[in-house]
């Protein structure tokens, strides 16, 4: 198998390399790729959509249809991980472990017995040492700022590098950081599985629904200028606003899917304490 | 020899991406461990992303975000004259955003499947798994 | 509203897939009706679109209102419209027919399964309808990811075979993406029609040649064309019935469509058949594919796995037909997309009925099946006749076109392969039917003579009715073949192919 792999890899490489003889050299401003479509995007974006970040404009407007499916791909991946791995285990009767939050002492509770309801104890699965105090505190302090930055990246995608995908990933990372620095149960308490799994399609619905709304106004799918009467602005600004709405949808979908996939993969589908 | 060197230097971006791609492809076909194959898959996809992004490069151009003053965005900004040569090609960047997302999605599903395989066979070495299947 | 058909046929399934995954957390019973309603609307739009295309010719739909090379556009011509109808109708019938089997095989996970099912259909429809080379890649990945998830829900070995499919599928999709990148670097465009307009002066370029080959290999990997077919039999055999009866008829056929689209629209027939002299070896590869598919099917003792090898052979039919380079061959290939989708659907629905009652489809399990499930086996006989190519069923007509095409272009090996494969199909299916006629041998032996009449245990009506709709469809499509060819396929093939 190794030799076959080597032969296939080399054959493909030679085929691809031989074609580069006809390619423009690296960074050539006169290459077809730079002279056919891209001048239109660079010169007309401001007129057409009033968005200075051309990448955002092309992503969410000129090729917005692609991006809608891109969001759908992410959602599909979340759903796929869910259906492949998630196991709904019924609680087996047996000993349970609890940990006293302040002292870190582990308590074993015999079958059938119950602890008095109190916030001082938290449920754990294995006899592991509690996470380091420094790491926990630093992450606690950092998470709000990370989330704020994520929101900024989504909102400022029109004017600077950023947008729904990047911001969504940063927001998702903040919750994943919580899950890593403490444990999965704590993170799931902040973001329940059901909420997460429902918000994920809601994000995509915001995107596709905005497009479908344009059909209802008699325009083509995803033609945001149809939203002008609804938003009380002129058609060009409506495109800019439409892009923002869509980016928010992308942000929600990406954030929730990242958390969903992490939770499922790290706990093997059981949603217990995770890594 | 000098000619060849010149070609390689002028088009080094393609050489880099093809080398990376070959490494990834070899790992996907030749490796025995299922997770190593997944790693190969990621390398392969990353190589393609590098290739696309390198298409968009333009000498002497800057990132594709237009300069604009604060009070004047909207209509008056359309009056600004923009030269295409000053900005790099935005299209490959857009396409690769999509490809990155697809790569992440595939990676997630592949890892989920690998975990499921590991739960069933307790190993990720392909030959050991096949031996277990044959034993039955 | 008919103006919006091209958008509706995609948007309605997409939105409802999202809706299903939300309602799955609230009320599981609503999921199935939503899925059926969405696919019904989608099928209605597809049929409406086909009728409009037959009336008016090519329909261009600009997404986001942008003109084609800048934005993404649909070009719906006769070829897409026909394949769209096939995809949406097959998906709808299969969904209705496999409700019980989904509930049996995946208790507790029906809601995400329905969502993935509808997403898969969305992806397939999107691949067929789009006119943008890169958009096709994105939709291909939706199809692939939802497919992996559904296939992995099968028996013990399903995750492993799906993981292998995932590796191969990713290589295939990435090769296609690379090919598109090569085209983009020399043309600067991603729109299929625009690329075709820019390409002619570049036909001699090595980059275009490499782009074509790499795209083609990518598509072949995804459609399981012979030397690249290794992932298909295991992935489909271990899958749950509902998933395999959706994916087996549609995914390979949609990939054939993509190949034909690349030949006809993006690279144009002049380039593929005249400038590149590679049709001869590819037809030979198809011949090998047909022979190997047939022989490997003969060696199988498991009904579902046997059918998967027949798919490998059928892929050979279509690739060979498309590469014959003449009108008859291309007509046969396109007609066979329709017919093979229906035949495979019929055969796999029979398998899912059998799996519903028997929990196994190895040949030894099938004994006495005619007495046990007479109606299901009746439909199986129709599917078998069609796969063999017996006249009133549709399988005969596409094979007829393919064979005439082979004779016209002098590819006698391809003709022999087609005849050989029909012969092997006769052996294969009559062997199965023979086994099903015999009484279970072990019963006579073990229990004496008081156990001779096994009670009839037919699959539920909700599974039988869709099965008979498909079986009837096989004969109807056969009878109306000339209409399909004269009104639709005739216009789908450019005039330059004689």
C-alpha cells in the first residue's frame, strides 16, 4: 500500500507540476485571475453595496449563495457528529462521585443515598484532580473579553477583516475554553445542549430566511435590495444591512456548531465531564 | 540548470503547494493508522487553500479593503476613484473561506467516525481492525 | 410564482431541513410530515421547471440579482431539468416508503436522520441546478457530509467503511476543487458558461488539459468508476436501508451528470472529443468496469452487496456511453441516468422491505421468500427484468441506445461488454429468484413435515405502495421512452455531436 501511495502521489504531483508551465508567475498583476473578474469587484463594490471590505461584500452578497451553503455545511457537520456519536445513556444505579468545590475533597455517595441539595458539591465521573486555580481564574477573567472581541469581529466585518465565520469561531472558542479550563458539565450549564442544537439551525434560518424574504418581495433569492422598503433605506444601503443580518446568522450558526462538535467529540457523545 | 532554477524561483508557490499536497495524498493512501490518514487529509486540504490564496497575490497591491473616510460612506464614497491594481484579488480569499469551513466540517465528521470505530474495535490501526473482522 | 421555481426547489428543502432539526427537539412526530411536504413542493417545482424548459428553452436565474460572471447563476437546460425531476421524485418516493424502516433501524434518532435526508436531497438538487463551478463543490460537500452521517448509522462495520468512503470522497472533492482552481487561474472565471467562452484559445494549454484530467478523476472517484470503486460496496452494504436506497440510486447518477456537464458545457464536445484523443482508452476502461462489476457481482452471496457491484457495472455503462462521442451513445447515457436511478431505487426498496422482515439479506436467508413476501418479490422481478433489459421495461431502451451508439462508433468491445453484462444479470437475478422460490431446506429437515407452509409476512402497505409506484414507473418510462428522448434529451445534447 505504501508503494502504491507513493506512486499515486508522485504521478499526481508530476501532472500538476507539468501544468504550471502555462501558469502566470507568482504575484503577476496581469494574470487572467486578476484581470477578468476581480477589477469589477474592486471598483464597483462601493457603488453596489457600500461595503468597504471587498471580501465581505463578495462573500455575503455577490457570492452569498455559496456562503449560505457554507453555513449549511457547518450545520450538517454538527448534525452528522450528533447522529454518529451521541448516546443517550440512562443513569446507571451505582456509586456516584461528588466533589466539594471549595476544598476539592471527593465524596463517594453510595447507591440510593442522596446528598443534601447544595451548591457546594458538583458531580464528577472519575477521581481526577480539580483544575488548577490559576488557569481557572485567568480563563474566567479572559472569557468575557474574548466574547466581546468576537462580537466586535462580527459587527465590524464591513470595515475590517472579520465577519460571521471568524467572529463565530471566536465566540465558540470562548465557551470551549470554559469547558477546557473547568469541565464539560460547567460549560454545558452555561449553554445547554438543547439551546445549542436549536440555535444552530436558527442561525442558518436567519440567512436562508433573509433570502426567502426577498422572494416574497418579488425579487430574486438573496437580492437584499428587496429589503429597502422594510428597513426604510435606499436599495444600496439595504444591501449593506442585508449583509450584516446574514453575518449575524452565520455567527450564531458557527458558534453553536463549534461548541456542539467539541462537546460531542470530547465526551464521546455522552455529555459527561469531557476531557 | 539555471533555467530550471529560474522557473522554480518565479513559481515557487506552486512547488510548495504541490509538495505539501503530495505529502498529504501519500499519508492518506499509504498510512495504516486512521488518525494519521485524517492528518493527511488536513494537509491535503491546506495545500489547496495555499494554492488558491497564492493565485490572488498581486505585486504592489494591498489587502482588499477600500480606504474610506468616516463621514462619507454610503453614496458619496462612490465618488472615490478606486484603481484595481492597488488591491489584491478578493475572489480567492472568499473561495478559501468556504474551503476552510468545508475542511473543518469534514475533519469534525472524520474524527467522530474515528471515535466510533475506536469504540467498536479498540484500535485505530487499519490492519488490526481488518484482522478482527476476518476472525469473526 | 413559476419565475421562482429554480430557487424554490432548493430553498424549500433547505429551510425545512433546518426546521426539522428544531422540531426534533420539540415534537418528533412532526418531522416526517414536514420532510414529505418539503420534498413534494420541491418535486412539484422540478416538474414545473421541466415543463417550462420544454416550452421556453434555457432558463437563467440570477441569485442575488447579480449578472452571471459576477454573481452565481443557474442555467437550467433540458439536461438539468430532467435530472432534477429524477432526483426529486426518487427522493420523495423513497422517503414515503422508508418511514417504517427508519423508525425500526434508528429509534431515537429519526429527527436528525430526516434532517440529513432532506439536506442530502438539497445538496443533490443544488449540484444539478447550479451553473457555477465552485458552487458545485460546496454543494457536493453538503451531499457528501450528510451522506457519510447517514451511511454510518448502519451495522457494526458501517463506521469503518464510511470512514474509508470519507477519505476517498474527500480526495475526489479536493481533486475537483483543484481542477476548478486550474481553470480559474487560466480563465479568471468560475461561471461554467463564461469559462466555456474563454477557453477556446487556450485549448492547447497544458493547464487546461491538467484541469480536465484532475476534474475527471475527482468525479470518477465520487462515482466509483472501476479502478476507483473500492469504497462503494462496503459503504452501501452496511448502511441502513433508508440511506442506501436514497444514496445508491442518486449519488452515482448525479456524479455522472456532473461528468456530462463538464464534457458538454464547460470543456465543450470539440475539446473533449476532437482535441483530446482520450475517448478510446476511457471507453476501454468502461469495458473493464462492466466486466469486473459483473464478475464481482457473480462472486457475491449477499443480495445487497451483489446489487452494489451491479451499480459499479452500470456506472461503466454510462461513462462508456458518454465517451463514445456520438449522439446515440450520449442519448443512451442520459436516458440511463433516468432508468438506472429508477431501477436501483426499485431493487434497493425491495432490499429494505426484506430487511424490515428478515434482518438479513444473505442468499441463505432468502429461501422461501416468494411465499413469505409475494408482493415484494413481484416488484423485485420487475426490477430484475429491467436491469436485464427485457423490452417493456425501461432498461431495454437505454441499453438499445448504448449498443447502437457502440456499433456506430465501431467500439465493438463496448457492445460485447454490454451484452455480457446483460447475460450475467440474467444469471444473477434468476439465481436469486430461484433461491426465493425454494422452501427453506432446514425447516424440512429440522421440524419434520408439519412445518411446510410458512405464513405470509408481507411488509406493511406503506412500504409496498411506493414500491409498486416505482415498479409501475419502470414500465411507464419504458413505454414513453420515445417522448423523453424526442422532447427532452434531443435538446440536451449540443448540435455539434452527431
